[in-house]
């Protein structure tokens, strides 16, 4: 389905420098992938709904409940720097 010339052309378009051995290796690998895709194309999926995942996944997280932390000072004590009752962090915005 794919030959070494096509692999060379795609590598050139992608600005990849491949050795002849790599071109041959990728030709074989891409050929195997395309053969597998052809096998998948033979499947009858007319009654199968499109999905984004192979298995159904549901969100099982709990709702967030905002609660004050009882020992605020212990959190502040673990910070590298603090200013009053806040964490002190380096500036990330330029004056420019």
C-alpha cells in the first residue's frame, strides 16, 4: 500500500533526514499499520454509535464543598515565604 518513495517524500516534507535503512523500516511499519486499518474497514459498524472511548466512562467525582481549613497557620508555616497571612510568591508580570 505504501512504498519507500512515498515514505521518502513524506519525510522530506516533514524535514526529516532518514537513512535508507530507516526509510525501509518505516515503509514496513507503515505498511503494517495500513494493512490493519484495512482489516478494520471490513467491519460492519452501521449499527454502532460513534464514541470517543472504547468503554463507557462516567464521572464519579464528588461535588466540591467549600470549607475553611481548621489550621490555617500550619499551612502558612509550610510555605517558603509568607507575608502576613498570605503566601509570598515571585512577581511574574513585567512592568513593560
